[in-house]
């Protein structure tokens, strides 16, 4: 891609993991990037290497004023945004009863409201352009909810719901949406980005305690390579027919496959009970018109 038609990416959570890998891959690809991070100085090395192509911007996605300022900085620097990647996020671990109210709110503030803040701030620009692609970093946990990380999975389910509706709302405006669903990838996620409950309840030790231990034990050994995930995300953006959902990793594919099969089997097994709940003679429409 020549400089004239190089895409402009806007990526949240660019300090480590998927965000950092994607910033590097995008730059290698010849595109330009607004790399946002809570500590933008972590991107100084990339600015030195690509002073024209990367703009580092300070952004905590839970701060709506900072989101507005970051969008303005992006447009001032490059005049447009072609790809928004809502990547910033972390994982609350714990049984539903164990995670405190405050920790639940914090988890939704970052993983759901953070992505909403940035998306809603950029949509006017994308609509005006009549083009753009939004990539939302969900998880295999956005389709399958795991005991011991139900709050985290709830945030990713929410992100999937928002993305699925948004995709249809903006399709006619030339804007695409892709939900990215990684399995276990070797980033900082299983280390510093895991938030354990302040207090554990003994009754859940074999569930949330085991989940936390499993995640910690896997730290540094996850099968997924974030650089390969970044390449897959670029491939999606370059595709004429990008998918609504992209699972990443054989573990994600396996878990999603099993979920879809079990939903289908249960739907079929209870289909008659489900159907027999309408008023006699009622007209059955399609949900959503
Ligand atoms: N790795 C996996 O196995 C996996 C699997 C499924 C989904 N994911 C998803 O992938 C995304 C990226 O995580 P990762 O695996 O790359 O882990 P990571 O290396 O720990 O990166 C997490 C990133 O999110 C940023 N972040 C957290 N809270 C933020 C906030 N309030 N505002 C702005 N940035 C914030 C962190 O910034 P700081 O450096 O400032 O903390 C960091 O840049 C997350 O949404 C995660 O849920 C990861």
C-alpha cells in the first residue's frame, strides 16, 4: 500500500500483548497508526523508528474526556481513521458471588463502556467518511461462559451483543464490524492483567480457585502467538468479505464448536415446548422485523 492509501488505525491498549503486536504489524505493513495507551511513553521506541507513521496518544478508555481528546488528536494527526481496534481490556477472575460490586463495575467500565466510549466517539467520523472497520477484541469467553470467570465473560458477551447489532446498523453506511475471539494467547493477560477477588469463598475453591491457578500456570505457555493474531486481523481488514466473527486459536475453535452444538441440540430437544407458548392463532413474525 502506498502512503496515499495507507490505512489509519486507532488501537487501544497498545502497550503490550495484542495491541503492541498489532501496532508493530500495522507499521510493518506500511499503514499509519494512532497507538493509544495509558502510558504512551511505552511506545517511544516505535515513534523513534516510525516518526511519520505512528502517533502515540495517552488514553484510559474509561475516561470519556480522554477519549474525545484522543479522537481529536487522531484526526488532527492523520485526518481520518480507517480501522478502530477496541483492544484494551483485562480479566476479572472469581465466582459470580466472589467478585465485589466495585470489581464488577470496574470490569464493565473497561471492557464494555471503554469500548463503547471509543466506538461512539469515532462513529460520526466513520459515518461521514462512509467507510471504516471496527475490530472488537472479545474472547472465546464472548460465546462460552466459564465458571470462575463469569464476570469477565459477561463483559465479552455484552461486547458481542453490541457488535452484532452495530454491524447491522452501520452496514449500509460502509462501515464493517468484526468481533475477534481469541483463545489463550501469550500476552500479559494471564499475568498482570488478571484481577483476582479480594476474598475467596471456600465453597468455590474447586471452581474459581482452580480457574485462577489454571490461568496463572498457563502464563508464558499459552499456545497462541499474538504476532500471528495481528497478521490474521490485518488479513480480515484487507478482505473484501470480512467475517462478523473471527475465532483465533484451535482452543477457541474447539470451545465455540462445542457450544454451538450444545445450543443446537438443546434447542432441538425442547423445540416443541418452546413453540407451543404462542396464543392460539397468533401470527409468528421474525424477531426484529
Ligand atoms: N491473551 C489472551 O489469552 C486473550 C484471550 C481472549 C481475549 N483477550 C483480550 O485481548 C485484549 C488485550 O489483552 P492482551 O491479551 O493483549 O493482554 P495484555 O498484554 O495484558 O494487554 C492488555 C492491554 O489493555 C490495556 N488496558 C487495560 N485497562 C485499560 C484502560 N482502562 N484503558 C486503556 N487501556 C487499558 C493495558 O494497558 P496497561 O499497559 O496500561 O495496563 C494493556 O495495554 C483484552 O481485551 C482481552 O480481554 C485476550
